[in-house]
């Protein structure tokens, strides 16, 4: 549910929604959600001063209902 919610939010923000993916990994410290977007959209997802990325993390942590979840925006070269 968290992965689908984050993917929906990210796809609404970017110009290339087909290139936006969210991968989920489980770990000892909780779940990790990795956001990958087209390089042109990286600035949109991070936002000015990291505000958009912080807002995405806040929404996902609120939906997590006490579970430990990390959101990471991955910088990749296409």
C-alpha cells in the first residue's frame, strides 16, 4: 500500500510519469522505498531545498501507522 501510494504521488509530480518507479526493500531497520525518476524530473521530486522530498516522506510516514519506513530518492543516469 505504501509503495503504491508513493508511486501515485510521484507520478503526479513529474513530467515523465512512465519513467517513475518505486521499489520496496525490507531490512533490519524497516522498509526502504526507493524512488527512481527520469533525470529531468529529479529536481521536481526533490524540490527547492528538499521541501518536496520532505513532504513525500512526511505523507508516507503518516500512512505507515507507526511502522519504520525510509524514502530514498535515487539519483540514476539514464
